[in-house]
C-alpha cells in the first residue's frame, strides 16, 4: 500500500458547483482527516469564500497558521497564496511538526478557468512533492443545464472533462431529461473511461470521489483496473482504421502492448513520446507488466512529462496484459498509436 498522502483534484467550469459539492463533502464524518487547498482568484480570503456557504458556521474563531483555518468538522482549509508546490510543502512540513492537525488526505479545489494539466504537473513533477503526495483522482463538476454550451465554447471546460476520472453532473434538478441525456452522450464521447455521478444541491457520498484511484484505502490494496478506467467505446469494424478525433478535437483510446516488455526499453521511449507529442497529450495512464520488474508498474504522464512509475507490489492479474490509455487533443489516433508502438 502506498503510504503517500492521496490528493483529489476538484475542478470544473465557473458556476458548476465545485464549492457546493466541497461543502457537503467536508461535513461528512468520514472526511474529518482532510485538508483542503482553495485556489481562488485574487486576494480573497477563506472567510469570504465560506461567507455564504454552510461551512461559515463551522470555521473556528482563529486561523491556526498562515491563512489556514480549522473547521469544527475536523477538516483543515487553507488558501493558495504562493505556488502550489510551495503550499504543498508547507502543509506537509507543518503536519510533520504538529503545527497543524494531522491530515490523511488532501483536496485541491481549483478556479473554474484552470487547465488541469499544469496543476497535475505541479503535483507530480517535483521529487519532494512526489515523494509525499500521490494523485488519487481528478474530479470534475459539470453543470447539467449549461454543460453542453460550456463544453462547446470553452477549451478549459473541455480539457477538464477530458482528463477526469470522475465526472459529477450537478444541478440535475434544474435540467430536463433531454439536457441530461445529451450531456451524458457528449461526455461519453469526450471521456468514455470516466465514471459518472448525478447530484442535486451538492449532495454526494464521499466514497464516489475520494479514494477511488490507484489504491483502495479501505481494502489496503492496489486497484489498477478501477484507476485505469480503459475507454469502453465500441471496437472498430475489422479492417478499418482508427477514426480521427471528433469535432471537439478530443480522442481517448487504449493501446495494448505486446509481450514481453522491458521497462528499461519502454521508459526512455515514453519520455521521447511525451517530448514529441506533449502539446497534444492531455493525460496518459497505463499498467505495464515488464519482464525486468518484480511487479506490475502503474505509469502516468501529463503533456510533456512522464512521472515516476509506481511499483504495484503484491498485486497481479490473471492475464498479464500491458495497456495504456491515451487522452489527447487535436491529433488523429492513428498517428499516436504508430508513434507509441515504435519502440
């Protein structure tokens, strides 16, 4: 079991209900050991962020350390003032020194205009950060009423939906059945591997968005199949070539690798692949059964950067199939398949 602190990246377009969802999550008894980083625009403080939320009644009378407040629910909240990496280091060291209460998971709530790619890069690209935190899942809120329009008109909303592990449809009580159906179909084309939840007034059991990634904390074991979430789109007719991207420019597909594979050979190829096609690569996730490794590897990359592979000790599967999920934009699938397989 990976001892690093699991991180949930909570994002979604402006007005899609991120903070409402977060409010309800933090009031759940099972979330008492959670820290939250709020990445808001401008110099607005935490008190203003929560002024009109249910959490307003939960904030203790004093900040406990550097723009950090302790909620009566037991959760810890701070505002992102400096670079994300600085804030992550600061929280961890204060936790180690007992300057703030112990926390065992972290949620990062981004601004509605945030591109998830650079945020993921911040989280996993620095050795100090990568050694103490691990990405659990990217959770994206989608407005059921305006989601289709936002996905069509805003590249940020499209990228957020494309890289999500969990898509949360909000305000479903305000949308009609056709709006929800059309939105679900659109999201299935953009990101067929993501799980989908529908909520009203932000109410959702944390089990659907927390500890849903590579490791199952409750069972103390790796869950690579759940984390990988291979796209389940229908296979092409035999003899046909992979299709080009939809009009939104997003493609998501799974590459199955031949056996045997040697990590010593694949690792530099993955780096070269990311450096060559990083502009188009929104996210890569994979499970590798390498002949030169003692256990399977979980690999992950965003844009130009592949991150250190995670050795899944104690985990195996009946059919040792190496597969990689690639989510990309503005490039055809066949080109990426050929490039990835050229090792």
